[in-house]
C-alpha cells in the first residue's frame, strides 16, 4: 500500500486517482502507524512552505517523514514535496525538514539571461525537463519531456550530484532530485499525462 501524506493540501486526490488508475492500492492518511507501515510514501500537494511545515509539525508528521527517510523506505515528493525536503525556504522565511542540504528560492522578477523580460510568477503550465543523470525514475521517459508546473519557488540543492533533472524558467533550476531512497520533482507527475504516469509507475517499481 502507498501512503499519501494528508496535511490538508490540495491535489491529494489527483495523486490517489493516478495511483488507482495504475492499479496500486493507496490511502490518503495522516496516521503515523499507517504511514510507517506503508510500502512507499508520497508527499504531494500545492501550498506554502510555512503553512505546510506548521501542519506537519502539529500532526507529528515531520518526525514521521524523517523516520521514513532514515528507514530507507522509498519516498516521492511532488511540488511542495520537493521544497520542504531542504533546510530553508524564502517563502515566509520557513524552516523546512532539512533532510537534504540546500535552500528554496523565489523566481526573480526578470529573465536572468535577457534582464528585460518579466517572468510570470507563479510559473503555471507545461515546461521541459532535461534529465541530467540517468535514474530508474526516468526509465522509458523521453529526454527532454514536458511536465506540468505550478510554482513560485524552486529548490537549490547544496549538493549538485543529487540533481537528476533541470528546467529553464528565467534561469536554469533543479526540477528533480534523487538521493538514496528519496526522489522528488518540482513538477506535477499526476497532472503530466502519459509521461507523468510513467514516472509514477517507475516509482512503484523501484
């Protein structure tokens, strides 16, 4: 069974529907015992880093996620689920889980290359993801491929070798990471059609 972390965020049911479509039993839950007993854990959703962390801490889920990571259980973060893995977010000066060294920064107001074109923030819509390293999560996924994004902030890992995917939006940023049992994407797999479902299925088969 796959545990989908319930922290009152939106988009959880979209992930559940995608997993059900793939034939994978799943449960949206905030129960610590259920999460710890699950075969795999997915932390998806949209939201603000500070509010997310407050809800996780209130429900005792910060420690549960940390315990899952340390146990070696396969974990997948999606959207806000990649951002809270790092130490700090510029969004409301939020302290995050700190499972990985790095920061989360806001998109600049102008394109870094041209210094003229104003960026629309948040980024909403389809954008290309370039695989920078081979990884089983990308098995049979074209390189590059288009995925669906909704984000105003982006992760900046301190350790470059965990970056497995990059995307350009005013600047080139990390859009996918992998480290040991932990995989995370800034883009929404559950909203990205065939390639998104393929990556979800790859996670189920890791």
